[in-house]
C-alpha cells in the first residue's frame, strides 16, 4: 500500500509519461513516442536553450512538447532554414535543413518572462512562430527522458 502511495505521489507531482501526438518534434521524438516529463523542472530553474519543455498548446489545449530556443530579451530569426539567436547562427545537429530550405521568419524579440519554442520538424510544427512566445509560468514540465540534445 505504501509503495502504491509513493508511485501515485510520484506521478502526480514528479514524473508523468506523455505521448507525443504530432510530428512536430521529428526526428527527435516521433509521433506516438512517450516522454517522461519532470513536473518540478520549471520551478527548479528556467530551462536552457535546447531543453524540451511541456506546456498546454494554445492551438488545441493538448500537452505540447517543443524545444526552448530563446528567452526574454533575445531576438530570434530563421534565415533560409538556419536558426539565428541574437544575430548568431545556431548549430542544430538534429535539424534536417534540407526539409526546411527556403524557410524565413522574424526577427522577433522575446518578451521578458517568456520562452520562444520551436518544433524540430520546422516544416510541420505549429509553435511560437504561430502563437508567439510562451510565458515561463505556463511551462508545466521539462522533458526528463528522452533528454534533449
């Protein structure tokens, strides 16, 4: 009984599995894969660029898993498929640039207290390019497993 209580408490307050419901994070997280979200993650400190975060999608209210790209005060742009943060092109080894060749966005400045999120599958992701930056307090968890880049 004690073990059941500990497991239930862990799921409620610590770690919970979430199924990825879209192709927006491919190839890192294929549709249908399961991630473990660490619920206290955002409360223990702001995520870093490259971390995978979980929040409620403004599009449909479902849990969304996206990659944190930039934070309050930073500028974000995509120039011919290359992510540029504060004027510096970013190395993104998990992104297939040939699939998003010719993609342009921004630049935009991330408001204070917000995070700009993108899906790894830039051609098939609804993310901060569509609904804007996500307030840090809206983050529900960070992804514990599989880990981000």
